[in-house]
C-alpha cells in the first residue's frame, strides 16, 4: 500500500481548507501515511473579470487538476462537487463523496438581515445564474449584480461595491469559520441549491486501486445517493454553467426525495417538481424527474435560454 499521496488542489482559501481536511482525515485513518498538497491554477481562477456564464465550457475549476492527475503528477484531487462536470474525463472516477455539509445558500446583509427586508431595487451580488434567477423569481424588483472572486474577495466586495446583500454557499462560509456573517439561510422554497452543493468529491484515477482503497472510508452513502440523483438530473437536461437549474436531493426515512426547479434567466418563468423513490435508484430518479419536467414546461424555458445570449451574472453554481 502507498505511504505517500499528493493531492492536487486550487489555491483559494476554501480549496486549501478542503484539501487539508481530506489530508487530515487520511492521515488519521491511515497512521504513517504522508500526504502533501500541490497547488494548481485552473481556468476559472485565471479569468476573474468575466461572468462565468460568458466564458462557457465545463470543468473551469477542475480541468487542469485532472490533466495533472492523468499525467501522474498528483494522486487525487479534492473538489467542491458543485464545480465538477457531470461527465468525467476517461480514466478518472469519483472515488469518494463526503458527508454533505449544509447545502443551502446564505444571504449576507449586515444592514437589512433578510431577503424580505431588502428595500425595493436593492443591489444583491451573486456569481450564479441559478441564484440570480431564483432571487428575481421571488423578488423581481431586485437589482442583481455580478460578483466574481473567492469567498473572501466576495465578502470584501459587499462593502467596496456598495451592495445591499450578497448570496454565497453556506457550506463554504461554515468551513472557513465565517458563518457568523450569515444573516439568513435562504430556504429551499425560495432558492434551491446547485447540484452537489455542500459535498466534497475525491477524484482519482479509475485504475489506481491503492488510492481508491485508501479513500474509500470517506464515502457517505446517503450523500452519494442524493448527489447522484442531482447530477443525473442535470446531465439529462445537459445543463452547464449557462443554465439556471436548482436541484436538491436528500434521504429522509430511507427514501430519496429530489426537488428541482428550471428557470428563465430573469426568473419570470419557473417550473418546480419533485420525485421520491429508493436511494438505490438515484440515477434513474434524477433522469425521470428531468424527463418529466422537460415535457411539462421545461422544454420551453430551456429553448428560451439557448435562443438568446446568456445574461451576465455567473453560472449555475
């Protein structure tokens, strides 16, 4: 069995926290194992002045790390699962999906506190088309502004860009110890999360049996079932960075429950639905819900999205 591992990671504070967290757990579980980190800059890290939806493509935060893994330069990678395309490069696999942290989005508004208390026309910053569309669906009067950068950068821009509020993933804030900044957790009936939000993915070479065995203990079955359904839903609709889709799966009393929403960019059109079933059928449930929503109104919403240039405002993350 290997006694040394190299984890490929982005250099942001959150990415480093995630990689160090997995490294710590690996060393705890396998005494004597040595784990080091290799910092890799991704396309998404390089382009900071353009909304992600306008960049296009998939794997903006994973591709360079995956190339390094396929070359044998790193043994595994730790990603926020929501950053990962639904289809992986040949030769790579999701070796483990960790127990999910809080999956929902958080509003940070020191002055107003909650979404309902924001004044008419308030300026809200977000890097996500998914969040933009759901916010506008609930509050069409809001002025939603594009907000790029790492978590600390976005928190800083709340003040420097004179925003009334920003919306971020609660999981990242909690992991970095910044959850005291949260003024409201946005409920799922207002804002469904991104696919895989709150879960960490450990990616490895599919033929590296030793690494796969070393990380297997990190895998959480309930989280895996939930995000498998979410990723199948997104994949069925071919949703990528430019599609405002929210989807949230969880196992409740032994049953997998999957909620989803497909929206127009301006939030004016929103189609919501739910499916329930056995966790073992997660992938099939995700596909079935996507197919049902497509024929009951999703087709028209998606056709409108693909027929026009994507509005600025980020991605579906």
